[in-house]
C-alpha cells in the first residue's frame, strides 16, 4: 500500500494512541500502542505545534515563516519532510481539510 502524500493542502493531526509532551522547547511523541517514542528538537517542535494548530500545512508554513529567517522553500521542504516522516511512522495522520471559508 503506498504511503499517503503529504502536501501543503494536508491537515495533519496526531494519530490514534499518540501522546505528545512538550518541555523546554522539545517534544516527545509516544506511541502508546508500541511504547516507541520519537523526539523533536526545537525547530521540529515548532513545526509540530504549528501543524497541529493550523487547518492546513500551508497555514502552518505561513506561521513558521514569521518565526524563521530562512528561505520559504527550505522551510517548506523541512515541514513537508517532517510531516511525511511522522505520517509514515504512524505518529501523525492525515485528516480531511476543513472547507474554505467564504
């Protein structure tokens, strides 16, 4: 089965059974089903939080662009790579994006 495609239009949320703890700018994502964990550094944690608060990864990218002084394309590549990795590991899941507001 091919992995789902993560794009800027994607809405990403924690997968079922996933617990997240943030402490001192770093996050630990725990898969309660397998007892495996995944650590995120400061920038990964900020990307995770922006993605979880946004309706789409495009919205998360806009938020992050105001925080980081890096080329938008580089920031976009990092965000999509991290979210794809987390979805691929079963730590995050793609959700239907909410309809656009008029």
